[in-house]
C-alpha cells in the first residue's frame, strides 16, 4: 500500500501550526511539522512505502497536492488539521475522494478528540479520526488497514465499518513513553529554509518536543492535570545534533507545556549543550515557580534566548481563583532573575477570569510596570472545552449546557451571559496595557539592554515590533 503523510497547505496565505494544543493560523512563524515527522519515523521503522509532503512549509497549493495524489494513487493519506477551521480543512477529503474514492483518509486534531462520531457524521469523506495519542495508534492502525482487517480492535479511533456505520472504539489502554519514540524523520524535509520563528531572520528553525503533559491544575487550561512524559537529556542532545547536521539549525523552540519540569534533566541538557558546543539558540515555556537564579544563568550560557512565562495575572486574588499555584512575589522574582540572566521575557496574561475587577486589572498593570517584560501576550478569558472553567460557567448559568458540538469545537470565545468580567471592555484593556508599556522610557531602556546582551536579536526584534504594530493597527 502507498501512503501519503501530509501537512495541509496554508490558510488564506497564513502559515498554519497543527501541533497538539496549538492549532493556529499565523503570520509570524512557520513551524516544522513535528507530529507528522514522528509519525513518519514510526512508519519508516516498519518499512512502509510512503511519501511525506509539508505543503504548509513549502507553501504548496491544493492544486499542487491534488496533482500529486492523482499521479501516485495513494491508498492511505494521513494528515493533521485545525479544528477551528474544520470546514475548510476537511474539504480536502472531498477532493481526495473525487480523485480516488477508495483512498482511506485519516485525520488527527487534538481539539477534535471528543467528537469522533459527530465529525465523521458531518464530514463523510473523512474515514478515520485519531482521537488519542497518534504515536501510540498509528502503527496498529496502518497494520490493520494494510492487512484489510477489521478496525474494531484499534483503540483510540473513530471510523466507518464495512457497512458505513460510524463506530467509536475504546480508549487506549497504554501510551508510548515519549522517550521511546524515534527521532522525527527530518531527512524527509526538502529543506529547512522555509521555517522561522517570529521573524524570517530567525532561521533555519525547528519546533521540537522534549516532553508533553502538565500535572498542574489551572482551571482555565485544557491541558491541566495531564500526565507528564519527558525525554532524556541524551535523547534531546541526539536530536539537536541531527538538526545541526541535516539543516544547520540555528534556532529551536522546545514546544513543551513546561520545559523545565524536571530541574535535573534541564541542567544536564544545558551542560551538555555547553560542553559539546551545540551552538543553537532556543526558546521555551515555563512556570514561574520552576526556575531559579542559577538555573536561568545556566540556560543562558546554553543558548536560551527567550522564555515565555504563563503568569496570567498580577493579582493574587485572580491567581488563587485560577488555582494557578504561584504567588505574585514568586512571579516577580522569576522575571527579575530572568532579566539578570539577560534572557528576553514574554509575559502571558489572561484578562477577565472570575473575580476580575478594575482593582485586579490595576494590580496586573502595576506588575507589568514593575517587571517590564520585552513582550506581552494578553488574551481575554476564553471558555475552552475540557476545562474546569467551562464546567463552572455551565453550573453558574453563564453558558448554556446545550451548546452544540461544532460551536464548542470551533468557537473558543463563547458568549457568556451575566458574566461580570465581560463588562470591563477587556479588549480595550489589552490595547491600553500595550500602550502604557511602550510609552514607558524604562521599558525602552530594558529593550536596549536586552539587545546589547543579545546582538543577534537586533534585526529580528525590529521585525517583531513592525509585525506587532501592523497587528495592533489592524485590530483598531
């Protein structure tokens, strides 16, 4: 059987990230398709005959992809998709079926994992939906398909049986340890030239996983209380060396929910990067309570050029309501230590959680003024599926319990009724916070110091500010 592993084309000229919880359309980065590259590596180990196309990275059109499908007559196509634009993404399956009705289409989206029956019913050209960890499913699934066997025993999927009835199978009994997975099949990429982070000047670049899952219990998050599975330092160093060899990679984003989950492992990774002279600049995400002064200094020496902190609020009241599990003073210390280590900071905030008032917004404003992060990313509170918040919203009568599955899947900014924080004009507050930061002379001094310590970021940061200005003007 001939298989195609496909990263779908871009959406309205925007690059698309189809990686786990981050299903986004973007104008400031092009990510390597890590999930599909790992799937490819798993199938390569089993000696399956397949092609790999990253249409998003190479900016190939649907016309180009469909011509390839016509010429090769694939039996199976595996792809990832973005649930928020599911109507657009799954039209691809209709086009495939017109060319080859017998081709089996297999889709995966982390956000779609609870709606197998609904999605297959709505989109009859999609044959199989992977509903759980694709790395623990794909080999068993393809083995059944190539052997023309019944799929009823393949756990973690929804599918159509031989009578065209939709079935949702049992959950996975076990998942593969992340450290046991093969390295992504980077050799299948034509080039690393298209991939960049924040600015086209920051390339060649790769998005990689060093672990997944988050055991913390933040009420707004749909990754909360998920089992953490991390890769060893030895495994990660091996991947970094491969990236240097194949693509002369200069930048990497460790795409974990929380990169420094286990301090000992991070120390080993950093020490080996320094000792073995793996000259790659890298970015990561972290909680404020998982870093310290010494660790941050080591991370800087190992090439860290940016940490994104999910602080969410400068008000202890809001942090407690969120069950964030950190103190405002902890957050201030973390950002202070990061500043002293000369690592640029992105501060992630959420406006409008339960209990938000003018007073708590003012506390967040003062937090930003005091810490002066290089970048801030602020979002209004969203009613995301599979979160404790959405359950509270339904229980409190802010959100209808009878909301249909498609709205639940595709509309994160759901209208909440009688929800007081929404009376605060949150979008205006977001714009205002950016303005007060950019009008503060101390912030500009901070930026200059950051560039002195990170001279290779001068042109990329200028490009980032120009992009941000375009986005703010477009919003206004």
